[in-house]
């Protein structure tokens, strides 16, 4: 790990400290070799004073126990019909699994306890069929969960609910995660499965609004049931006020931490508000811009600009932001007496290149130039000329077309930059 990686991680710590994350593990994840790494990731989250609630599924264990007993099960994930035999197998499998989870958390020095916090009622007749012992969640006893969290105890919530008469009901773990997160006003839900959700998404488009996720689900009816369920509940969760829902595969190295402590992550994220945006820079961005530009100077991509120079021209800058963190910038310096504006200081952080941010910043710069009422935008570049040419800029050999005061600066710095121009 280098220092820039550490900075990227630390920028999230103040945002996450004291917030509640609901981590939802499929049963198959708990039986996988990656479970030990996830436990270590949970200890890191707790060490950062992040409040964690663990919800677990048990479909894999229920199915395995049914086969071992040579029993035909009516349903394994708590979404269909649960007959008496299936309920009995489910209760045994879930009880054993919850105990395994508690034991595993103890090995990494985390205090934990199971909570019967789910109040439910029988689902009744669904689609003309009696759902038997499948339950519908009425409410979450958030007081019990909050009490555990205040005592530094990690609550473990299994997929079982109880009705007013004490009857045990099978409930779906994805539904439990959403309901628990909503009741606790959680900042995030993190669904972890053995399937890699990134396989369904374009590598460059793994952050979706709730509406985009819903459209994707409707347009892809062949999605695996587990992924489709998580997307459905992610959409509902964001509409109920959960800012971020993450879907990650347990096979990714350091999956939980890599997803949470990087801008791009390793999974698919559904968000309820603006995750990516381009906006005018403010004085609060000066230090971040200075650091960003300094990195580009080290790579000979930009000329040096002092903090004072940036601050004095801050109204010329536009920044690209991901989840509240600046990842790129561009500046538009007007030469209104010549009817022109200069596109300058175009830079995107390493790790965020080739993802469309540069083009987005150029588009924002063009819009700003139009607002200024200029007829032409020009750029002087040593390394980005080829990229700019893909955005309708053309090389110009005649440097006399530069505004006089800009040409004087160019002659002084002797960078042999290429002049490019674009009509507005």
C-alpha cells in the first residue's frame, strides 16, 4: 500500500464513524473459505467505530440438511411456501448456522449475540396458494438491536420471525436486511454472496441509481434469483431512505473493505442520491485541488500552480466528485476581450481514468464557455492532445491566434505545448 492509497481510505473514516452498516451474508458465504476474511473485515469496521449489524441467510444449509435427511423441501429461501417439514429443517439449519457465526465472531474478539427482533405474521394466501409457515415482517424491534449496539455487542439477526402467539415463521434474509436497515436508519446495506454481481454489469457502470437498477432488473428477467432479489430490495431500500446499498461477491480479495473504502469499489452499488456529480469548485476545494494538481505536476502533466493562484481563480475551476470526494478537475480561464476561453488544468486521479470523467469534465467546460459567451475554446497541452482531439479539438500551428497575454505566458514557460482549438 502506498500513501495515496492510505489517503483514499482515510477520507472515508470521518464519514463512516458512528454510522450503522447492515452486512447481509448469504448462507453459502459462511460455508466458504472467504468467510474468515470477511470476519477480519468486520473487526476493522468495528475498530473504526462503525456500528455493524449482521444478517445471515441459510438457503445453502437448509438445502444441504434436507438432502442429508432425504426430505423434500417446499422452499429454501423464505419467499415461497414453507410447509411444516421445511420449517423444522429450516429452524435446525438456521440455529446451527447462527451458533457457527457467533463462534466465528468470538474467534476474532468481537462480542456478538443473536436477536429475536423480527415480529412477523403468516403470509397467508399468496397467488391463490397458502404460504404456510412463511412469514411477512410486521416490524423490527429496533430497541433490542440499539441496546446491543450501545453495549458494543454485534447483533446477529437470523432469518426467522415470530408472530404474536410465539409461532416461528421463516422469513427471507434479503427482506430482513432491508427492514433492519430501515428501522435503524442505517447508512448502508452490504449484500455479500458467492456469486459475483459485477458479472451482470458493465465494468464502467457499476454505480446505479435506484431507477437504473429497477430498469436493469425489468430488462433482464433471466437474472439469478439471488441477484434479482438483492437488486429488488436495494431499490426499495434506497426509496425508504437508505443512501447506499452494495452488492459484492465474497471471492473478491478483501471484498468488504475494498468496496467500502474506495471510490469505485469492487461490486455494484445502488444509491438514493447523487453519487457522481460535476460542480463548480468552491474555496473549500482549494487544498484538495492543490494536492490534485501537485500529483499531476510530478507526472509532468500540468504546470505548477500555487495554492494562492488556485484560490485567486477558484471561480474558473470545475471538479468531478464521487461520493463527496474530488477525483478530477478542469479550469476555464476567460479571455473575453478576445472572445475566447482557455481549457486548462484537466486532470483525473489515477484509478479513475478511462471511466469517462475526463470527457464529462470537458463537456462541463464547454457548457461554461457557452455561458461566458465566447466563440472559441483553446488548450495548450503536452500530453493530453490526443485525448482532446477526440473531443472536437483541432491542432493549430499558428500561435499568433492566442490571446496576447496568454502567448506571453506560453513563451516564458517553454513547455513546447501543442495548441488546440474548438469552436463553441
